[in-house]
C-alpha cells in the first residue's frame, strides 16, 4: 500500500527538523532521502569504481543528435509542422563557475513534459494528451558570456508513483556537459510560486532552504516579449557555496 501525502509530508518535516538541528549547511541532499522512495531503492551503495581508461566510457555513451547544434534546437516551439499548445516561455541565464566567470561553449540540453504534464516517451502512460507538435527536448551552446537561451512551452504538473496522490511541480530538466561525457551534470529548474513545492519529496530532498531557492527561476518582465512569450531567468553555478544543486549530489 502506497503511503499517503500526509505520511510523506510528515517524513519531510522530520528530515527538515533533523537537518536544522545539525546547524550545518549542506547544499546537496542525501541520496538516501527517505521520502523520495525510488531514490532510496536505486542510489549507489558501493564505492565508485575508478575507470582505468576514462575515454573508454565515451565509446558506449549516448549520442545527442547527429548534426551540429543549430538555432532550431533551442526553440522547442518550431521543431514540428505546427505550433505546440500551451504558454510560450523564454528561459535564459548564465552558466558560471564559483567566481562568477562564464563557462563558455558548454552544451546545455533540456527535456520536459508538455503543457498537459506528459512526456513524449513510451514509458509515460499518464492519461493526459500528447501534443504532436511538441517533443520536449532541446539543446544549445553557451556563448562567450556563458549565456544560454531556450524558447519552449511551460510544462504542466504530472502525477507519479512515489505515494498516493503524488504530483510533481512544473519543472524543466537541465543537462550540462563538460569536456567529456563523464563530467555530465543534471538538475531541474522550477517555476516561482508553485503550490506543489511543499508536497514534492524530490525538491524537498534539498533540505537547505537557500539551495532550494536557487532551483527556482525568476520571472523577468524585461525578458518577456510583447504578445509572444513570458520570460524566466535562471543562472547555473557549477561549484562553490552558491552552487546549483545537481541531481547526482557531490
């Protein structure tokens, strides 16, 4: 029998109180965060194995596209014959190191659910409509100032099987590559004011309030384009005390 939202919320509060009692700031959550049930079951429990030849991983790693990155890759609303349904948004920001220096030429990829909260993926059987004009994946390269920019559709919330009546807040997955595939980092960006924040064990697994806030984009009216799209700004810091939470942890 699945736990209820009340059960999960109680566990979240216990974890939050235990964290506060330590008096130690921890920006990245434990991989064994109990309210996030699937993470407890699947996270590594053995020491990492050092690769004798790190380049060998590249030979079997996934391939992201068969052509060079183009402007069309960064506009998820123009990848099909028609326009997707939903609220058009622009998401932009900078990728920086701990000193605020830009990370140039970084491959940034995103993937997300459509406006109805459904992914274009065979394993997603949520009974929400698919959008034939929205695949939900894009990519771009950061410029000399470390800037990235995507035009897309604001994703919808969707149910998942962590507990009874579990819903994920609207979010966009971000992937960043370093110089090699083994340096890949994955995280999520959320939207301000989402009422589902307190109920989501994935977001709440980031027990430090400041670190959680860094996962939420800011609405930017200057970035908003008249009669076209709403603008959101979200910067990614790769390390240091202001680092953006990364799903793999530290």
